[in-house]
DNA sequence: ACTAATTCTTGAAGCGCTTCAATCGAACTA
DNA sequence: TAGTTCGATTGAAGCGCTTCAAGAATTAGT
């Protein structure tokens, strides 16, 4: 509404100065009771609901909100739809509640994120693992922020997990069960259709991945190597969960790597896709095929069969990240532990090798 | 950072006026290429990332975000955890993405909501069905808003469902199957332990409910009446889902209304709690007990057995609400259709009456 | 070459509020 | 009564940016 009442109007009607009116609202104790009531009365009469936050903000005020940018180029809708994100946000929102702050979810492609980082009205940011460009620009921002799942150096707070160890545990588990023929369903962070990587130089393997995804690959490799298997001989399919192409990725895996007895999936979302696709093809898990996921997202428990997976403390991760943003202390780098959780999607292979 | 660079600094270094510098960023076409580059260069040199949104905001700018206040007194964490809310938010976020806006989730108790409504930096609000006090104060706000699931009169936009009809369909379905002994697990919006309503005056039945919940009660009543049953003789337990007391509510229902052959649950969350509690007690659904939910939230499909429920178009509801906020047209009141979906949680009662 | 029509820039006036040094008054000494 | 105190007000100076009328520079028109 144009010409809406402002604090000045209230002050005038109450017969006090602007400053006093402001105090009446924000520091009542500094204003005589009588005057306070006059101001309140004037406000009521004019239908004034209190100082406009826009004005307050400018003068060094807080926005009472922190922003979260999900990882990768995904929409808010996709983010909310992801069990991983949801658990993470649970932790974040818990701390927001504690700090009486709101939660702003920002999304979209890189361009849009850059824009958002500069324009969002928040007191701090939690950045889903994001490229260096954004990091650099962040440096100059005056709001605290934390990056997830990537080491951005000692000047930047980050919270991540030991992905390499986690992935190694997953592969070791399968090796211990006797598996020797593997396939990997890898994470892509870009919205493209599944990519088949038959056997090639490691460094050129994942095209749409983030550092964490590479770490996982290395972790699988660590375990393989100890067992005398070369990661370079393990087929890989890379696929992007939010767009729903992950089922196609699982399908591609079955088509092109039919001899694998065990599949290492870089997320539970990927693993569930394998489960679904396996059932569609009449392949029984874990009898005919073992599958191990990553994250221990909520759907790892509800899937059929429940997933053997590498658990990361998603909720706690959210809490820590949010605390860092609110706390605003010196930069710190947290690395959270991971843990293999064995459920029912893995077993010995039917016939050795 | 105190003393951080501002637009004025950039302007000075570039040797142009403040106004021109502003235009260089916001309306590049109005500035000569050469000058534009000077400004850009100056900005780069100073590490200036573009106009601070706080300043922009004041001069009638947009916050590029809309706020969502979940219904009832719940935390952001609880809200995110609710499948109902998630589906709804999916629709909202879709429209936010379209409008390149962010999504602010506000939560908490009434006090905090009032505060948030006045202070959140957003261009509009979606209010989970909320009491009149908040409505009234909203009237004076200058941002567009829409209320969910409650008719707030012709001056206020609202989106709701025909809860009464939906509830009637649910009860009619059970009646048609031959059920005569019912119990209702009702919705409470307040974080209190379950409340037992044996048989009393209708108007005093639900203590922590919202209008929609009352509508549902009336809908059940409509069906009962047509079958010669009085709603007043149907036992009711009222419970609050977010706090986890809903399982206790289901349990209370089994304790105090052991003879019911069918349970009408006001949400799928309630219905699932009944399912869980039934299994715990060795009561088989639908053989020994029929259960019908409400909402058709995601978990209605994944529950065991899948729920017979009254579907409401949750995602679409979110879309419509968000469009109203962004569209900002004249107030409108939408009523969305509901539809009974029969799955496997209902069947004929084992022995008549 | 000179005026008319354009395109660019400028400077100043806010946007709505908070802050803070300075002022005012009244209650309190001595 | 004059001199202190101390809390309650005031007034003006911003916060960082956008806007807009008005002026300057450039281009077009004849």
C-alpha cells in the first residue's frame, strides 16, 4: 500500500519525537510509561503494527534468517524432495529454532545462486558443496557462512564427512563377503542423462561430480587395491538423482555390467534405484546381487530390502553447520565420522567369482 | 565487516556519480558502454560485489522471497518432517522457482509468528490456517498473503479443501462396507497429550482444533446421520502429530474403544499411527480393523498396508497458494476437490455389528 | 553551421528506521 | 537557593541504495 503509516506518523500523533517513538517500540525501558502508552495508543489508532523491518535492517539490523543453498543445480522442489536434504535440514532447522531465526531456502543454477548469495536477506549461509568461484565471491561477503562436504581451506568453515573412509568400508564389506565383480553407480551433480564409464583413466572418470564424490571413488579404490583389484577395471555409471535419471542409470548398469555381483552406490537414492530396477528385472537382492548405499538417509530403512549403507550423521551435520553460522567464531573445519550399517541388501555372492 | 565498500566508493573511484554507478549495475542499458566498464573495473578493484540488498530493499524493492508459516505451533523441524507439509511445499517451491524467488520458512508459537509476520523480509506470505488475531493484523500489512484451509471472508485470499465432503466420503465408504462401530482419531493442533472424548456435546468436542478439523467432524457426522448413527455416540481421541503423541493417541483409542471395527483418522499421520499400534497389539488391518486416513500424503502409499484415504491435491494446493501470493490479484477463495482413494486398509467387518 | 531531438549524467531528495550526542527537567544535595 | 545528578527526550545525522527532474553532451536534421 502506498502512503502507509510510518513511525513518523505515529510519533507526530503521539506528540513525541521520532527517536522516542522508536525507543517506545524497541527499548521500552528507556521511555516513561506514560509516553509509552501514548505512543501505543497512537499506533493503535493508525493501525501501525510496529517498525517496518526494511527500515530497521539498513541500520545494521539482523535479517533473523539464514540461507541454505542445496548442493548442485537443483530447484527448491528437488531439494525438498530429497530424503538426504530433509534429514540435513532437520538439524539445521533445529538450530534455527533455537536461535529464533527463519530458514531461507535458495536454489537454482549457478548464476542464480551467485545472485542469491549477494541478494538474499540473511545473516549467514550454509552452502551445499559449491565450486570455488562462489567461494571466492563469498570471501568478500560480510556474512558468515559454512561450506558443506568440501575442504575450502583454513579460511573457510566447512563441515564434511570422511567420504573416502566411508566408501572404503563399503567396498571392504563386499570384499569380505566374497564379492569380486563390482560395478559403481556414481553421483553426478549435473542434470544430464546417465554416463557410462567402461574403463578408463581414473582422473577422467567422473564428469559431473563434486570433490566428495571423487573421494568416495578413491575410497572404493583403496579397498579394491588392497584386494588386488584395479579400480580401473570396475565399470561405472554416473547419474543425477534429482532429475529422475537415476533409474535409467541403474538400468544402464544392468545392461552393460551384467556380470557384477555387487553394486556400490554413492547414495541411498542411487541404491534404491538399483533395488527397483533389480526387481523389475527379476534379480533378487541380496541373493543374486548385493547393493550398498551411502548416507543412511531415511529411505535406507524403508526400502525393500533395507539397505546396507554407509551412515553419515546427517541431522548432526545440519546442526553443526547451523551452529557455525550462528556462532560466527573463527573458521573451523569439521570432519564427521561415518559408519557402515549392515542391513539386508548384501550377502555372499551365489557363486564365487 | 565494518567500513565495507559501498556503491559510493565505487562511484568515486570510477569518477562517476552515485546515480550512474547505480544504473551501471541495475540498468546497464542506460549507461554508455565505456562508463559501464569503468564502473565494473572500479568495483573489481575494490572487491565490490554489487549493490547491497539492504539498501535496495528500502527504496521499494522486492525481497525476492515469500514466507511460509506452517499450521499450528510447530517448529521448522517438525514442519519439514511432515509428509503433508512436504508435498505442499513441493507445489509452493515449484512456483517459487518459476518466479525466481526464495522460500522462507517461519515457524514457532503464535507469539513468534506474529513477530515473524511483521518482521520477515518477504514479498508475501502463505499462512498455514491461522487464527483470526493473526488475520486481523495481517489486514494492515502491505504484503499479499493467502490463508490455507480456512475461510477468512471475501477480503482475504484462501485456498482450502472441502473437508466436510471428504470426511463424509470416508465414513460412507466404511458404512457401505458394513461397519457400524466407529471411533475417530482427531487432529489437535496444539502440542498436548491425547485427549479422550467419550460422548459429549458436539460443540465442545475438539479443543485444539482448527476449522478444517471441525469440518471433518461434521462430515463424518453427515454420513453417520444418514445411516441412523449419532456422532455423539462415537468415541473420539484428539492428538497432535508433530510431537509424536499421536501413537499414544492411537493407543488410547484401542484401550477405550475396543469394540470399534473401523477408525476414521483425520490425517494419514494419524492413520499410520493406528496401523503401527494395531500391529503392536496383534490386530490385523484390514481383517480385524479398517482404517481410513486423510490427505493422501506420501506415506499413505508406503504404509503397510497402503491406506485407504481421502486425497486432497496437496502439491496443487501449494502451487495455487504460491501463485496467489505472486500474482497479487484481487482476493479469491479457492476450494479444491477431494477424492476417496481405496487401498488396502479397509474391508468388510468380520462380524456384523 | 545552428537548432532540435536524443542519449547520458548528475545531484539531490528520499526510503523508514536507529543511534547518539546534546538538551531538558525534575528530583536531590549541601 | 544554587549546584549536582541522572533519567527522559529530542534532533539531526546517517544506513546504502534508487529515482527522477534537470542539466550536459552528443547526434540528427536541414
